[in-house]
């Protein structure tokens, strides 16, 4: 199943992410997209983990994610439907075919499809082997008695399904085991249903683990997945006799394996139909259980508008506004890097830096493309051409600010992992230098936003002071190394951080230069 899922995900590539981001504006569309994507990759857990990352990055709202979660539960039932076809006679030839394609193909796409065939074939062969292996168990008195107890107590069945799926880390594999056990008479269809319901809850664990340490919205997304399946299980247990009869009526042929497969699909479709009109309510319940406010930064451009390219003066003003927005995000990254470096548990802060880095890199690409398109039109005045050229330099300086923040975040991660500590004096010095560099960058961004040459000139003077402080801190650290106050392991990190902060100040000066030279301005 792992081979099959990996092959499907690789073959589909980044298109799946594009589908998820582009087609989830409406809840019902989210359901369709969730079912489609999960049907392709055959892992609702993988889809939900993707959702957590999207919500964490601000690419998707909680309500949009709820719709995709509903669809993911439906899409993952396709594996059970395939297993119920009993294609084991073709398993060995398919394994050979898949292995040949996977091993001997030169193109990656062909290799991925070989991996898909191999995965499916191994899945069917495994089901056959497992079914045969369960034959002797049907005569085991202890196991028969245990199954009878589970059959009488539905909540035990739900708990068994949860535990099985947590251990196996695949709801489809759990359903496959149920089908194999039922086909050998170990359990009845009615006994399998509560286990099937619990299986849906157990599959949420992967997303819950992925959300740990992520943003508030990402944790809410994982909780929405849990609640959706828990509510569905409650309804399923309440109407179990009716649901059982409906599934039997819908399955005139195919045996108990087909009954379980249809029950799995029907349960998730019915649960979705119940909650689809109330997706907003589910989101509100999650927010109530997980209170708090969180600022999510938009991932894409906020100001630049392709329609304004025909009006260069307006396009330039919008570009400067986007530059300022990008610079403020990079400034937040610097502030977070300072906190992470002096923290013993920087994991959560580092995830925020990583998320913001994606936004900054994306904005850099979008702004450069926008300005390049504007310049290629050939309708700019000499003054406007100078402004656009200046902004192309500025956008790269801002991106470098983000890169330096990421570098220092990496040092913070290494320091925490290796348990490397700074002396109190070193911590105090770093905290002071971070404050100074943050202040100079703030002045440069404000000068850019206000088109304030006087404030920009102050940046120059402050940068000279930072150069002097950086040289003094190096000397201080070498003295501490010499007298044993600081350990050699901390020296590399300390010096690298000083280098990055000094370069950050240089980039702040470059921003200020653009304002003083009037190459970047909100005014025509």
C-alpha cells in the first residue's frame, strides 16, 4: 500500500497541490476535490497533512479545509472497493510487469507508474495471503470468544478500529484486514461496522501529529478532521441497524467483502451529506474549542494588479506597496530568528520562519515578473525606467534579509539540537545587536513606505555604529573563549550570527540608498 501510494503521489506531482489550492472556493467543490485527490493518492492522511500545511501558510481557510476533509474520507474508500473485486489471480503477473517497468524504465514518470502497478499487485497478493492465513484462526476458541465480546459491545469495536488504524497507519489496510477476517467467518458484517467507524477516527492521528507546533489554524484543521469523524461515528452507532440494512439492500451480490467496502463508502458519503450544509457550523465549533486569534499573512501578492500594467504610474505605486509589505514580512522573520536563537525550544518559531520564507520567495518572483512585464512594454519614461530598475534591486535585498533570517533560524535549530549554550554575557550581546539591526531595518522599511530621505540617511549613520559594535563583540567573544567562559562549540554559531546580522544591516542600507537616490518612491 505504501508503494502504491508513493507511486501515485509522485506520478501526480505538484498538480495535486495546485488542484487543492485552486478549486476549494466553495465547500461542495472542496468535497469533490478532496475525493478526487485522495482517490488518486489513496491516503486521506496525506491529503489532510497537505491541508494542514496549506492552512498553516494561509493558502486556505478553515471552512475550505473542512470541505476537503469530507471529500478525503470518501476518496480513501476506493481502495476497499478495488480489493473487493478479488483480482488476486492477476497479482503475480502484475507484480512482474510493475517490477520490470519500475526497474528498467529510464523516464521518471514511467517508473512511477511501474511503482503504482507493483503496489496494487502486492496489495491484492497480500490480501490473498492474509485471507488464507486467517483460516485456522476461525477455529480458535479464544479468538472467537473475543470477537463475540466485541460484537456485543459496539464501543469496544470502535476502540479496536481506532487502535488498529493508529498502529497500522492506514485506514485502507484496516478495512482490508476486516474484509479478510469476515471472508473467513471470523467476524460478521454487523460486528465489522463499529470497527469500520473507529477506523475513520484512527486515521486522523497523522494529521494531528502534523499539526503539532503549527499555527492555530492548522491545529484547528486537524481537530475538524477528528470531530467530523467522531460525529459520524456517533450517528453511525445510533442508526447501526438501519444503516446495516441499507448497505445489504445496496449490495445484492459480491459477498461480505463487498458489503464491508460498500459500508465504508456509504458511511462516509452519508456523513458528508449530513455535515456539508453545516460546514460553517463545524468550523465554528472548532474555533470555540480552540479559541484565539491568529494573523495569517496572505501567500500571494496583495497590491500588484495586472490590469494596472497599462497605467505605469499606478503599477509602480502598487509595486512599491507590495515591496513594503514584503519587507515587513522579512522584518518579522528577523525578529523571530532572534527569539529562536535565544530559545531552548525554537521549533514553533522556526516553523513560522519557514512559512514566511515561502511567502517572501513567492513575492520576490511575483514582483520581479510584474516589473519585468511592465518594463518590457516599452511605454515607460526615463524616470519610470529608473524607478523600476531600482525596485528590482530592492526586491532582491529584501529577499536576502529573509535568507539571513533563515540562516540564523538554522543556527538556532542546531544550537537547540546539540544543546549548545551561550554565556549570559554572549546572550545579552546578541539580544542587543538583534534589537539594533531590527531597528535599522525598521527605519529603512519606514523610509521606503513614507518616501522619507531624512529617515533613510539616519540608517547610514546607525549602520556605521553596528559595524563598530559587531567588531567589538567579536573581540569580546574571543576573550571569553580564551578565559573559558564560552565553549568552542558556541564560537562558530556566535560568529556566524554576527556575520549575518552585519550583512542584514548592509541590506537595510541598500534599501535606504534607494530612497535617498529617489529610485523607489510611492510618488511619481
